[in-house]
């Protein structure tokens, strides 16, 4: 399903401290975005607000088309946020991958089939019966991606998906993200530094000085080799 994200005048503060004011952000179907910014600039907070997991102080986040019959007005079933440290539930890897489907009332047969497909997709089949907590960092990240993939998200928000991963695991994660992008999933990746996953992203957003800067299109910049500052709002 295609999905559009529209953000207007979004302000987030913690107490007296203003974290950011995002004037405007428009994200369309199938885009790939790298959200950069120093540690503490507000990347995680912004992504959680976009996913409806945290409330802004003011402003609005609109996901269209709207979802019907979901358990919260703010949370859209096609918008999925993956935490930097993947959530691991008790049980084995198979149970963990099935987790999201259980909340969505699929039949047992469908759950079994989809879980098998997701395990194959993330190359976790050989670990299906292992306790999930015992996986390595890279395997846990793949597990989190499999859990998201199975729900066919339209917008996937990946919060520092390669933090603390070795080069081999970074490559594995970037291959999975490439496949999601090929399927038309919109992906936003936060990372304070450039890496194999952020290199897949066409659009570059940067949080600094309480504002969100749009640094233009990475792919077209490669051609003219000149960073283009599209707009910059200072508050
Ligand atoms: N619930 C909270 N209460 C108070 N301060 C918070 C809360 N959540 C985040 N912050 C602060 O907001 C700032 C931005 O945090 P975060 O969004 O995690 O930044 P980033 O992901 O860019 O490192 C940090 O200084 C953090 O301490
Ligand atoms: Mg963060």
C-alpha cells in the first residue's frame, strides 16, 4: 500500500529545553531517507513521534491514507519503528518473528507459513529454534527486520540499525534494507555516521540547531559533487 507522511510545525521539548522544531517534512511513497545528527540531537525522539509512539508538544503528523480500525489513533499499522537495540521477547526466534502477527489475528496456518518465509528472507532459518536472547547483535537486528518484514510495512523507521555491528553484519542488514526498498517500502534510517545502509538512501535530512535541514538528494549530488542545501529553518 502506498503511503504519504506529512509533518507540519512539529515542536518537541523536554521541560524548558526545546529539542527541535520541524517546520515541514513531506515524505512520499518509496523514498529512502538518511536522518543524521549528533548524539542527543533528537533523531530517536523524532522517529518515535513519526511512528506515533511519542507525542509532540505541538504540531501534526499526518499519515495518509488513514488506517481503519486500529487500536490507537496515533499508531498506523503500516508505519513501523525499529529500536536501536532490538526488542527481544522470551521464546525462540520463531516465536519472536511471529509476535507481530499474533496481534493481528491471522490463522495459525497463515502465521506458520509467513514466519517460515520471514525466517528464510532474513536467513535465520538455521536459528529458528534457538532462544532469541542468545543471538548475536547482527542476528538480533535481522530478527527485528524479519518481524517488521512479515507485517509488510509501508514506512519503516530504522533507528541506528548498524550501531555496534561488525562489517559482515552491516552488509547483511544493508542487503535486507535493499530488498525492502526494491519492494517499494519507504525507509528512514537514523545514524550519526555514514555507512553501507545510509549509502542506500536518496534523501538526506539533518537535525542540528533545533531544526531539520534537508541536504538534498544524495544520488544527484554524486553527479555534480556539490552538496545542495534545499532549505534551512532556524528557530
Ligand atoms: N523522556 C525524556 N525526558 C527527558 N529528556 C529526554 C527524554 N527522551 C530524550 N530526552 C533527551 O532528548 C535529547 C535527544 O534524545 P534522542 O532523541 O535520543 O537523540 P538522538 O537519538 O539524536 O541521540 C537527549 O538529550 C535526551 O536526553
Ligand atoms: Mg538515538
